[in-house]
């Protein structure tokens, strides 16, 4: 549990100081902000694994703060609130909240939620990275399939022979196969538009 970098955001300075001290003593690396504006300033200069944000604050609301932290800095959020109204919970969920805890809460209650939220954030980041890699592979795979089809039609080759020809050409030019195929498909597309 140690080493997780937390941005703790609450306009109640007593809650802020109490939770920050207890979480720091438990091994978390904690920075505090007493407003959404201050949280955004901290996020611009430090890297955090998780933000714990009060829902209702003057100025920038907790939901808006969480949205900006996520969009600009990729920081996931665990929400705190003195209110358990269904509307607030739904807003937190809509902003991608990894949890919602109702105050009063102490560090002993908060630590399991922090650990669960941090694990969930890591899982979501891994899924996002896998999705990006899959999209890239599919795009490259599509270009490779089209390039193979082009060679099969133009040179009257079988699928395996067309693939080997493309692979040999990519090696000869010291390029990745996907790049070679993508360029070939783009070039043919441009020629077809003339």
C-alpha cells in the first residue's frame, strides 16, 4: 500500500489535515489542495496515482475538478462527500469515479477504498493500453491484408507468395511490414484518385 501518490482535495482544512496526516503515516505520499483550482495547479507540477476529491466545494466543484484532472493529467478519482444523495453518486459515477465514500470517514476506512481504487485504475490503464495496441495492430493488419490482395491481383500470386514478397521488400528497405504495406495502400489510393 505504500508509495501510492495521492492528491487529497477538500475545502474543510481540518478534514484535509487530519486525513493527510493519517494517510502519510500509513505510507502514502500525500499532497493536499483546499480547492479545485489548487488541485489543478498541483497536478500540473506533480504526478499522482489517485485523487481523493470532496464533491461539494466552492469554486470548481468536485465533479468538475475530477473531470479536469482525468482529462488533462490522467488522474483517476475517489470521491468523498458529506452527502449520500443518489444524484451526487450518479454524478460521481458519470465522471468515472472509482469510489464514493460518505463523511465522516477516517484513514482506516479510507485505506481499503484507496487500495481498491488504485488497483482498478491500474487495470483500466492496462485495458486502455491494450485497446490502443489492438487498434494499431488491426489498422496495420488491414493495410497488410489489402497490400497482399493488391499483389495477388496484380502479380497473379498466391496469398503466401504475396505475403513473402511484401515481407522481403520490407526487410530489404529496413522497414516494418505494416509501414511498407500502409505506404503501398496509400500510394495506390492516391493513384486511383487521379
